[in-house]
C-alpha cells in the first residue's frame, strides 16, 4: 500500500499535474482503491486543514512583502554598497547583503532575486564581474529568506509539526547570518581570484549617515516583529498584521512609492500567491490523514532505523534527503508532504524539533539555488541574459558554501536552540 500511495502522487507530478491537485488526487484515489466507504472526507479534511489561526499569518506576510518592495529595495542596496562597496569585491558582497536582508522582508526568494538582481546584476556586469557569478551569488543569498525571520515556510512547518513559530523565528537568525557571512567571504575570495575587484568610492561620513538614516525604517521591520513577539505584545500571527500596517505606511505615506493605482495590483498579486500556498496546505491535510491512518510515517521510520546503524547516520540521511528533494520539488510541497515522516524520525533520534526546523529550512534554501529546479537561479539567469548552464561552476560553488553553513548548523545545535 505504501508503494501505491506514493506511486499515485509521483505519477501525477511527473505527468505535469500541479502539486496541490496531485496531493488531493493521490489521497482520493488511494481511499477509493483501498475501499474506503466515504472518500468525500477528503474535502472535509481540506477545509479543516486551513481552519487554523496561525495560518492567517501567511497571506499577511505575503502582502507585507509585496508592499515593502515599493521604496525599500533601492535603499537597502545603497546601504549595502556604502558599507561594502569600497572593499575589493565589494559590489558582489553588497549584492549578498542586500539580497539577504530583502529576502527576510519579502519572504520570497524569487521576488528577492528579481528585485535585487535587476538593480545589482547589470551594475556588476559593467564593473567586469562574470554574469554567471553575479547570477549565482544573488540566487544563493536570495534564498535565505526561508531561514531568516519572518519566514513563510517556517510558519507552515510550525503548524505542520506543532512547534512554536516564535521559537522558529528566533532560531533561524544565527544560522541565516552564518550562511550570509560565508557567502560574503566567498565573494571576497572569488573576486580577488578572478579579478572581479572593481571598487566603489568610500562614502564620506556625512553620506554614510544619510544613507543609514534613509534605510533605517525598512530595517526596523524584523526588529518590530521579533521584538513584539519576544515581549509578548503580539503573537506571531498578529505580528503579520503589524507588518502589513507598517509596510503600508512606509510605501504610501513615508516613501510615497506605492500609488493608489498600483494598490489593486499588489492586493491581487498577494491574493493569488496566498491562494496557491493555502491550497497546497489544504490538500496536505487529507494526505497527512491518510498517511497517519495507514501508519506510513512509522513504517518508513522503522525501515530507515533498521538500515541505519545509529542516530547520527539517520541525521545524515535526513539532511541528504532534504537536499535531494530540494533540487526538484517546491519548498512548500516538501514541508507539507514530508513533515509527518520527518518528525517521526526526529522524535525517534531525540533531536530538538526547533533545531531540525532550522536545518530543514536551510536545506530547502540550498535547494532553491540548486539546479535543476532552482527557481531563484532561473530568475537571476534571465536578468543576466544567460542560460542556467552558463552559471556553472559558480552556482555549484555557492551551493557548496551553503552546504558548509548547513553542516555547521547541524554540528552546532546551540546556534538554533539558544532562544529556548
């Protein structure tokens, strides 16, 4: 029955059925073929699957990210360039810093790569940087919004695994910053080695103060969200509403970059993005219910534990499997489908679920930059006017740097568990 269940899902995905519908179809067909008397329960489970207060944060964070795109990207880029642009390889490092911070605001790797890449990649090409190198570093840094709060996938994982979303937000900070730091070191090293070293004039103290002053309001959003959660002012779900209000005020009143005629487009885009994510989550509810009913997570867990000689090998298997899935499956789909199986193994080996959540996020972030799926790389390659193949070997180097950060996160649990 296990082979039948996942066989239906894999077949639907391979023939091109959208992932949300593939999940629903696999659950429905399995129940019918298994002789279940009331397969219509799938619809009931879908409705109950999104009847969740924490999930209200999803459309709010998506809307906040879309609003922050107005007037924020160029300010963050100027700040990063002012701080790093004067050092050797500084423009590449500025791209990493800006993409890292903006991805944490937008919550979307593809949106970050489009926003930051469209500004910095043409400038990097003018300064003599390889287009493949520029596309690769922006794609890698742009994926870190999954790890650094506020993170939409963290909300979904928190709901699926029944762990604290606030704790996940705090736990992702240090691993995300460690990954960004390693990418900065990589940019500096490669710029010196390949001669991508054109520098920008060092800003005067007055110019630097002005740039920081102009950028401080966008940088306050994560501070407000995390500070409010830590102080108990609002819950993670309520923080998403605060983020929307703050982003709306910045984009319309402070920066006046969002015009009334653009507001409908922002709302429509946010509604479409929210609908896609929530449908996948709704579809995962009957899927998870069928897995629980058939005891599939326990069966897979027992199978893996019977093969693996110890818990360390199980952990290595989990990490390798996450990296493998990330190369060809979408992030949200991996979380909603695999979390019940992952958590069974995690609980068995005694791993902290918050620590695992951060490991999962970082592994999926690496998948967002790894071909063949590599949505972020497709975006940055299109901006650069190159093919995916022309980003080699740089994208492989970026992925290896991020895998090193993942290894550090796995080996040093306190980077994730310090808030607990």
